[in-house]
DNA sequence: CTCCAATTTCGTACGCTGTACGAAGATGAC
DNA sequence: GTCATCTTCGTACAGCGTACGAAATTGGAG
C-alpha cells in the first residue's frame, strides 16, 4: 500500500555526515554531550585494524580505548557492520588522489597501483564487504577519480566502469595473496621456504600415486626464482601489463587513428 | 638444534587420505568403530554451506545432522578450519574437468568459466581462505589441468602460473560481485533497483554538495542497461575478453610466426 | 529556578561460537 | 580376562554482538 519508499539505509547519513552537517535542520541536542566523536571512534577502529587485524576490532576493545562502556558505542554507531563501512570510507579518504598522467597506460597503472598500495597498508579492507557497495563520500570521490583515469580512451560508459572494476579487482587479488602469505608466516612461524622444506617428505609421500608433470615443472621454476611458490609483486607487474594490453588493444581496434 | 623439520602440517595426510590409505602401515584400530566417515562429515558440511552459507557450518549443526555429540566431530577432523579446507578440496573433486579445446582462446575461457561456475554453485568457497594454499589432491588435479590449458602458448613457466592466477582471480571477483548482489537482495528484501529508488532522495540530498559528473553519467548508463548498478555477467565477458587479448598479444609478440 | 523530555551512558544478560578437558564406554590384541 | 587404545560426548569457558532498561546528564519551556 505504501508507495513511500521503505526507510532508507540509515548509515547513508552517517557516511556523509561531514558534507551534510551545517546544512539542513541541525536538531536540538539535549542530554549529555558525547565524550568523543564518531570520527575518533572510527579512527580508533582503523588503528586497531591496522595494528592487529579486523578480528581485533571488537566493540569492547574500541570502547576500552576511550574508557567508555561497551554499549556506549552504540550511541555513535548503529552496529559493528556499520562501523566497518565507516572505517572503509574514512580510510579511503586518507589517500590523496594524485593527478592523472597523460599517458593512458600510466593512468591505468596508477589506478591499480594506488588500490594495491592502499590494500597493502590496510589489508583488513579486503575482509570488509558490505551488502551494498559502500557509497560513502570518499568512496565516491575515488570512483570519480578512477573513471577520470579511463575517460577519453574510447571506451563506452559501461566499459569504463567494467575496466575500473577489473583493475581494482586485480589489485585486490594481489593484495590478498600478499596478506595470505604474511599471515601464513605469522601463524606457522616459518617462512614459505621453510614450510615447503618441513612438509617436503610428507608431500612426496602422499603425492606418490599422482602425476603432476606441469605443476612440478612450474613449481620448481617458481621455487628457484623466488624461493617461494608465488611472488605477488611479480604477479602484479605481469598481470597488470596483460590487462592493460588487452584494454588498450580493445580501444585501439575500435578507433585506429 | 633439531635439523629434523618441524612436525608437518597435520591436515595434509587428511587431505590425501583416499590416495594413501591401503598403502603404508594401516595401523591397528582398537576402540569403537567410527559411526560415520570423514567423507560423510565433509559432504554434510558442504551441503550445509551450499544451502545456508558458510556461517551455518557450525560444529554443532553438523553433529546434529548425524545425531552425534558436538565434540565427537573432533575425532574426525582436528578443527573447524581444517574442515573448511577439506570441504574446499572435496567440492573441487565434484567438478569433472572437461577436455581442453585446441583453440587457445577457448582454453583460457574454459579455465575462467569453470572456476566461475563452480564459485557460483558454491559461493562459500570465496570465504574459505587458509593460511597456505590448499594443496589437496583435487586442488592439485585442478591446478595441473589449468596449467595444461596455458601450456604450449609460448609462456614461460612462471608466466603460466601467473596467467592461471589472473584468470581464476578474475573469475573469483565476478563471483564475489554476484554473491554480494544476491546477499543484498536477501538481507534487505529489495532488489537493487528498489534499493536505489528507496534511497534516491537521501542520496541526492547528501551528495548535493559534491560533483560526480562521470559517476553520474556512467551510473545512469548502467542503470538504463541493466536496471542495476552493475551486471556481473557482462563484466565477466568484457573483462575476460580483455585479459585473454592481453595474454595472447603477449605470446604473439614474442613468437610472431 | 523548576521541571520535564530528550539523550547519553553503561551494567547485565542472552544466545551464539569453537574447543579444552576429562570421564565413560566400546573394542581388539594379548 | 585384562588392558591399552580409541570413540563418544557432557560440561565448561572465554569470547563475540547486542537487546534491554535503569541511571545520569543536559537544554529548553514555563
């Protein structure tokens, strides 16, 4: 019956709080002043996530940082999930977006590398996935910047969006590999090479009945090249070059002038 | 002091249980027979994950399926994390690997599409990340098959591995988009178009002070084309074509005969 | 100033998780 | 028959997000 839209996403206003306050009705605020600000809460959560991982970002731990009761946080933020989204947008705002170079290839590389560096610095971003794309102010700025990087290449509007998605998705995958690798060394207390050495005999034994000629050849090559099964940094260079090759070939094919 | 390698990963033997039992010392087994098998436990966990998501895969829920006490599961599997790895390998074994076509492009497409279809059918695989790559028998078979798909193209050994990684990583990203979209509709109870409609007014209001000319143009184009912000299926076709273009251009450049 | 409504603060409690521990029961080898 | 060994599983614990409701604090109205 109600043509009126369902109540909108409540965290939208929270995400955009800095660009909407001052405007509109700033409601009267009775009751005690809040002891800290939403920004401080979100920043503390970001620091915690950077230092100890997303799992360490518990409502209790954040509250303790401010000497507040746990439940007090819920007057700043509606839920932990909402807090994670605020963290993602806020940390995105910390990266200043550089000017885009003229060279198309350099532009696309910059988009991917910026995303990659950011995810390297804040790997917990990989674990924050909301039900909806984040749509905060800093994410929106970022997206606009990313679109500028692929604008004017000869792509359709839809292809522009898809190209950005491929680039940052790829950067995310590399960052995920690096995170897994780092975590593995931390959890097991051994480097990748040490792990292979420690498990070599077992692997030989269990794999005795199977044949993996290519995997063995490739694995040996990788082991000699990096002393590890994979090297995300080189994977980044290689994959990024191939993707950009493909995109530039695509637009070159279309308008070969 | 001990040059002897640290105790090897305990779940390796469990992963390869089917290709090692019968061989070696099958130790004497006293005590009661186990009421179910490891395979049944893993299959039940897979069914649960398929039906209700990975979060529903709790030790209590699995035990209940067999009428067992919760702690009984720990005589089959050392931990929940180990179980997840077993699930990943076991579900990988369910997909039969088709013969590889002769056409290089079709080979690479097949690798990506197979991964994509699998992740679509078992999206919880996206959430299973172990500290080490899985290295189970079915994963190993899969990897060997993937390498066969990129063998003979003119890539170096390292590039073969990296190319496979790019392809399946891309497939995973598309699958992740699709999962997010499905979950969003399920959680919010509204389609993507409905969500945009419901939040349109709020978005206009909060974004009033910001300017996103490209994002607006692209968003409008996407909205008209798919009635949604993104269309993972088209993103798959587009991105995959670009990546394969780039890879084939790379090997073509090297040996242009 | 008084008083009330609004707001923040936060202690307690609930249901959920993985799993450590140890007792109890079942079984095969001697 | 005895015993070592293995499976089964009840109980318990620490940790999580957060619902609920009481207490404290404040600004505005009369």
